[in-house]
C-alpha cells in the first residue's frame, strides 16, 4: 500500500470566490482518465498496484489544479472481470452542504475499476 500527500497551498483570499466541487466537470475528467489508462488493458495482476497508484495520483493532481480549499481522499479498487460484481459503499458524518463524495466506475472485458472521491472543506 502507499500514501500520497498533496500540499493544497494557501487558500486565504479565496473566500469571495464560489467554493464548491464541480462534480460534472470532475466526473468527465476522471472518466476520461480511467478510459485513457485502462481501456486497452488486460488483467495482469502485477500491474494492478501501478494502475491504482497512477490513477490516484492523477486524480489528486486534477483536484489540486482546481485550487479549491478542500482536503481530498481518493481510493481506487481494481479487480479482474470474472462475472462477479464489484460494489463500494461509504457512510460519513459531515456537513453535506460543504463536504461530499462521489464514485466513478469503469470496466472493459477484462477488469473493473472504482475510484471513490471524498472532499472535506478546509475552514
């Protein structure tokens, strides 16, 4: 396993700007990212760690580029497509007007992937 820490920078002075996550835009970007990185891949167990690390780091980079005052948590699960399902769920106790979560899924003939994104607003 691994951990990626990302410095979000100083967000003072951004209070006047609308501070929210554009889920529609992020969905498009993360779906494109998963397609780009996994569309042509076949199931190779030795590649899974690299795929998950790459997808998580690329997702965090996309989020950091928005320069929004949020802490982000990104998880990625990839499994071989064998006819079984891959289900992910979460429960959270937070301020839903400021914090949130969203999941993105991708599959091809060989594998399934779920990226889960959580964001919590910095005060």
